[in-house]
């Protein structure tokens, strides 16, 4: 059963008769419908009435509406206003641009703008490499989407995708001090997207592709990585894969299994699923079976195929088995879900190998209710923040880009990705590791800097770093 959470918190203002028992009637109505009351505040009192604000956590919009409807029909109660905390947080957007230096006098203006700025422009014109030290390019990332594959919402368009991209920009700043700006493109054409990003690239030190549907995302990332002199990272692919590998590294320590010997089933063969399979294979996995809405992916399959899936089929499913998830899951050590809600059953889990590991990452509703799965697995992970072992890309991309920008990396390679996974996994020491703690919290301050340092080291060792940053303490200047 889903647990009420703050993401569906709303505040309802009610005017009720000032007599004994009225608060009890209201609270029992809320409780009967599954609402979790966070606070009750008196707004005003007088004329035989008391106006109160009730802040309530729910599991979703439908439950919020049921509670509101039930309160509206209570005798002696008037619902004055209902406000959604999440919508209030988004009013006017969640990010803004601020000046780093004061602009209070003519002297300030003469250096920040004309005439002083002309000298800086002239220097950059002579040597374009100086743009990194003399502009925001040094520490700024573009978050680019076409809104075609947003969270669990699908193709909702660029305008509707903007709140997600703003949130992503907040995470960059909060966890790594990296400036990021959302760019939502009103096109799904591969050539248009590539050209647009090429045209805006001079402003940015890196490109974070986000929520672009498969298989177009593979071509866009591949071509841009070759054509641009700055790193291009598709977070839905590689951020997910890096964090999944980090969690699996620690999970396997607990169940005492080796990556090269386990059977892996991946449900969902979009950008995330295919990228996870590729990284797991590069890290040593040998037996991976992929499942999509058509069934097991095997060599020679004709239905529901594309270039990415054909390439995937060539490197997975060594026994070339066919069938459904129920067929694939038998004897599996690790199930990774990046697909759809409620497709994995307890009966399927019972057919897995001893001490099974389940990462059910579909969001907001996972492939199986973790409460139902927990008694039958060694380790369970979801993408949600209200359950243990949250597998979340925010553990990767802020620190990953912090490292890329710090060493002015020309591109991104496999060595950086594996280094980032190992860095995330290493945050949890041997004495801390447990079945409900295989992945660090997104608020663990050690994660971002550890990932950044690992990325810098890998970039230097593989020859793609164009700068060797001086590392002091826990920061990379």
C-alpha cells in the first residue's frame, strides 16, 4: 500500500462551528479516507466559528479530492480554500539568475559592461580557449529536452517539461554548485535538435540531454559527442546506469555473488534499460536478458524492433531464450525494472535464484509494491524517496558534471562511468553496508565530490582532460 507523502500534501482551510467535538469529526473524516494530518493551525476565531488550516499528506490527487469532497458535506463545516503545496512551490518558476558581482556605481558598470568588457571580448576573440576562464561557460550546463519522454508522463511537450528541467537545474546547483539552465525545444526532429544544440554550445561547458525518447536519443547523443568539443551526457541513459551499477556493486557484496556469474533480467528496453545493460556488461556481467512489451528480446526477433534493440540483442541473452517475463525471471539473481508499474509478481520473485535482488525503478509506481516484495527478496530498491535504497540519478549527474567541468573534459568515456559507479558505492563503508543501506542518500554531502574526483582522475588517465585541477580538501576548484 502506498504511503502518504509530502509531494501530495495540501492545505485545506475550513470554518467550523466552535463546539466540542468538531475537530474530532474533521480529523476522523480525514483519517478514515487515509489522509495523514501534518499540522492543524488556527487562523481566526469569533462569532461561534473557528477557522483552521489542516495540512494533509496523501498518496495522490484522487485521494486529496475524496477527502475534500467528504469535508464539504460535513454539517457545521465550510471549506473556504484548498491549496496544493507542490503547485505553490512552482509559482513563478523555481530558479532565477543572479549577479555574482555588484553593479552599484559607474565604476562597476564600466568594468562589467562598456567600455571595460570590450577588452575581455578582444582577448577571447584572440584565443577562444579563454572563454572558459572569463565567462560562465566554465561552470554552466545546458539541460536540453524535447519533452518527449518526461518521467513517467511520456510525450507531454516542451512547455509541460519545463518544471522538470527547472527542478534538474536546482539539483545541479544544490548538490554540486554547477549552474544549469533548462532549454526545452519545440521540435522532435533529430536534425533540428542536433543543429540547435550545436548553435548554443559556445555558451555552455557541457550538455545534459534529458527526457528525449528512444531510439532518437541514442543518435542525438552519439552525433553530438563526435561533433562538439564539450561533453554530452544523456542522464536517462548513463546517469541511471551509473547509479544502478553502484547499487548492485554493494548489493552483491551482501549476498556474496559475483557480477560475472549472476543472471540479470532487465524489464524495459528504452534509453535507461539499454544503457544499464551496456554498462553492466562492460563491468563484467555475462548473462543479461532484456524484456519489453513484446516479450524477451532475442536474436532474430522481428516485432517491435529498432536499431538500438537489434544491437542490444547481439550482446545479450546468450542462450537466446524466448517468452515472457515469467519465463525469463526463473533462476534470475538480479531483476532491474525501468519499465511499467505492477508487472512483477510475488510468484515471479519466488521463482528467482536464492537471495534475489530486485531494483523496481519505475516511477512513481514501481514494477512491484516494495512492501509486498520485501519478505521474498534479499534486497529491494526503488526510485522513490519514501522507501529504503532509493536509486536516484541525482547521486550521479551533479558530481559527474562537476568533475567534467573541473578538468575541462573533451568527452565522456566508459572509464569515467565505471569510476563514478565505484565512487558512489564507496561512500558506504564495509561496516555500514546492510540490506536496507546499499546506496547513499541523495543528501549525503560526500557523494558529489567523491564522484567529481573519480571523474577527473579517469579523465586524466584516459587523456580527455584538458585541464588538471588542483584538488584541495573536499573541493575541486
